[in-house]
C-alpha cells in the first residue's frame, strides 16, 4: 500500500515538478507584445469614415465620437527633469449592427478603453511605463463631455473649464497630477482637420492639436515627489481605417521651440521603409499662424540609432530637420523610452539642441 501510495504521489507530482523545473531553469523572458499598433487601425464594418469639410466645435469635440472605430486623447510634456505621457484610447468592440441587439447584463460593453502612462526620470536615467485595459461598463472606464473627458479606472482626463485640463494617473510608486491651460487655439491638422493618410479617402482621420499647454503640478517616482512646471502637448484623433495595408508605421514629431513656435510632423513609412507621399505636418508660428507642411516641405535625416533590449529592434535616435529655413538638431533626452506593453512603440522626451523640447513617437520598428 505504501509503495502504491508513493507511486500515485509521484505520478501526481511529476507534471508539477517538471513545470517548476522548466520555469526555474528558463531565463526570464522579456515582455513581448501581442499586437502591433497598426492592428488597431485596420477598419471596421459599419463605422463612419472621415470626410472633408467637417465643422469642429469646442468643447464638444474634446468628447468621444462613438460612430468611429478608434480614437485617443493624448498628452505628453517636458516638465523640468521629467517627461511624461498619458494616452487614453477608445476602441469599439462590437459592430454598429450588434448595437441593435438588446443587452441586459451590466457587464455588456460596446467599447473598451486602454491607457498608457509613462514617466521619463531624466535626472535618475529611468523610464517607468504602465498600461491599463478595461471595458466601458460599470463605470470602470469611459469617455464623455466635460468636465470628465475620458478615464480608465483611476487614470483621468478632465476639463474643468474652457481651455483648462487636469490629468491624473498613478501606478507602482509613480504618479502625476497636472493642471494645464492652452496658450494657443486648436490647430486643425491636414485640410481643416481632415488628415489624409493614404490614397483611398477612408484612409484618413479627424485630427487636431493643442500645441502649447502651460503645465504645473506634481510628479512622483520611486526616488521622491517633485513640484514641476513646463509645457505639454495634446493630440486628439479619431478614425476608422486610417492606414492602408501597405503601411508599416510612422515617426511623429511634436516640438516646442523656445521662441514660441511649434512643429508637428508625421512621416508615414511603408513596409519597405520608404516615406509615404502622405507624410505631413504643420508649423505654428509664435503668433499662432499655422502653415501646412507636405512631405517635401521638410527634410528629415536620421543621425543615430538605438537598439531595443527586448529583441534588438533598431530605432532612430537622433535627427536633423530642415524646415521653414530652420535647422533643428533633435536628440532623445533618454535613450530607452520604449513602451513594451500589449502594443510596442518608442515614445519619448527629446531636446532640440540650442532651443526647445518635445516628444517623438516611433511605431512599426519591432
């Protein structure tokens, strides 16, 4: 009986021991994304597509546009020795035709929300990144009209009054609590807010920016809490299928120069690494005058590269930009600012040598 019991115990323990040994002996695997950013931008049946001639209305357009598949509220900023990102994404999880079917469960949801929160501790040389994903149900996440524009659990974007924003986020010893006011009118990107991204009309988005938000508040990282001041940038974009199947990703620049001018430019890249003719942007003068930029209005030269420790993906890590009779040398303020959650991209604080700061986003290099 004892030998039978021992045999049964051994048989029961073998799978557990094998799994334990495999886990103990295997090297720790780096975080690996399960989706590409471009996977979220492939279009959806029954959703609306952007069209030229839209009349934007504020503050209403700061709120959600559920008739489109995707949208995001995007804040970045350079605050003294810190950079930060807080982006909240809304993604429809059902087709509009499914909305006709009555749903009685309190967990029923037509949309999901994802949040990305990052702090670049430039003094300490550390990059902290976090992600939340939640369905729009039971108050867990959602989007609406002011004063609460969007939230994913405790990560919040509020608009307490016209031209004023407040954002909050906290995770694992890091937090930010910021108040900001817009110093310039919204910049309608592309053709009065209709931003083409490809040859087909539906490959487009509605897109506007607040290019200079005076910001103050508090940032906490594991080393301590700090009062901070500086400038932020807000992007709002909504669409259904902005990228064609031939596109691999983009390089996006949002630069705030010390003389009061701003530059937004996105270089769209196809799967061969070539710049699309639909790459575009805008130059905002200190007085708020906006000049639209096409691809050939700007020369972009990569001057350095950085290799990801996740899988060796190589990202640009320095640029020379020629635009509006200016020569801008742009460098990351911290080399490793790669987001490695469910989707992967490089998003980080940069310096314009000799007079400015900003943010750069690079997608499609993994």
